[in-house]
C-alpha cells in the first residue's frame, strides 16, 4: 500500500482533432471524479502557446472546479510569478480562499510557461527573463500582500514549486512547503530535497519542511497498455528534446507509428526509469520506493494520456492501493 496521501496535477492536454472547449469539459469531469475518489488536491499548471497543452489560467480552472466539487483542495501548480503582478496573485487567490475556505492552494513557480520567446516577452510586457532577486522579491511580496492587505478570511496555502537546488533554497529561506518536479528533473531530486531540509527556516506558513513530490504515472491493466497510453506524451517529449514546442498531442494510434530516433528512445527510457509506468503492482511498488527514498510527505501524480477515460482509470487503479484520507 502507498503510505502517503495522493494528489494530482492537471496539465490539460489538448488532443489532436479536438477543440480546447473539449479539454475544458474533460477537466471539469476529471475534478469531480478525483474528488469522489478521495484525492487530496488537484492543481492546474500554467502553459502558453502550445498546441499540445491548453492555455487555461490556473486561477480560472481553480475557481470553476471549486464550485463543482465538494472537498478536494484545488489550486495552482503553479502560477508563474514572472508573468503576474504580486498584487494580482494575492487578490485572486485570497478571494478564492474566502469563497472556498480551507480548500485553496497557491503554488508559485518561476518558469515562463512557454518555449516561445515572443510569447514569454509578451507575458512579461517586453521585459527579459526574471533574475533570482526579482523572483524572490515577487514571491515574498505575494506572501506579504496575502497577509497584510488582501486577507478576507482563511488564507490559501502557499507552496513553492521547484525543479532545482536554487528553488529549493528559496523555499527553505521563506519557510514554504515545497512541491518538487520529479516528473521534469528527476536528476535534481536528491540534491534539491537535501538543500531544502538543511536550510529550512520555520515560518507562519510551515513549522517544518514539507515535501510534495510530483511523479509521472501511467497505470493500466497490462504493461503493454500502459506503454501504449504513454506513447502520445513520448512524441511531445521527443519534440522538446529537439527544441520544438510545436508538436501536437497525438492519439495512441498516431504515436505508435511515430519514428523515434535511437537517441530519443534512449532519452525517453532514462526518463521512464525515474517515473512510474505499468500495471498497478508495478506503479505501486515504484511509488512506494520513491516515497521511502525521498521521505516525501505527499505524492502528486501527473498522467498525460490521450483519453479522459484512460486517464481516470489510471488514477482509479492507483487510488485503490493508497491509504484512505482522514
């Protein structure tokens, strides 16, 4: 049995041949089903200018899903601080927390949310990439505004998203819970968690280090089916390895016909070795190993598969092997 609470990350993949409206319909049903299954939280990621991932603002999806569900925590995983004024983040998530007490999370990240340079500059209103000092100041100012000027009642729970030791150091300095992107930079996990725990300073937000580990999970009845379902995201990842962010999210049938180069196959295999793909037994064993190796407090699953029914089935299979939420 998986010894930790389970949560989910929604990246809102837009299937080839469908409309963004179809993806939004699926995200609503997804939130309702995860609420019923007993997942602890559901976060929405911020992305821009991608044919494979919907450009849906996390704050909007959080508000919509909070009104459509009963108990699951909802929030951003994350909103990207360089793209937003701190006062707007504080006002938006402070309002959500007042409307839905004790159910809203504010996960803050650093990246631009796009590989397109023109889009990144447009989001920053012409400014260049954010510096370390600017990012720290933006996060600290958002937290200050939540408390000093915006608080309307219960506050959202803030988290800092990280994929590096630098992000881990900032989370430790500010005394924030940390969500680590093991599904993106598994090679950084061990060093980042050590840096975070060693430097953690207790704060009003957390008395001790708290780690949420995000892992890519594709669970199915058979290993072959899990590999088939993972195929579409493999195509998107192969494009990113080539510096291309314009690759659509294909169907499993289209992905099975995709010609991967030998180097891409090796890179994808290395990535999968750090994640959890396969049958329920395989996935549960892998997640249990990760929980023990990282001493995480919570696992967040991201499952970028083509069809909503297959995605939900993956979450159902894993949830059967997790301890009940209290």
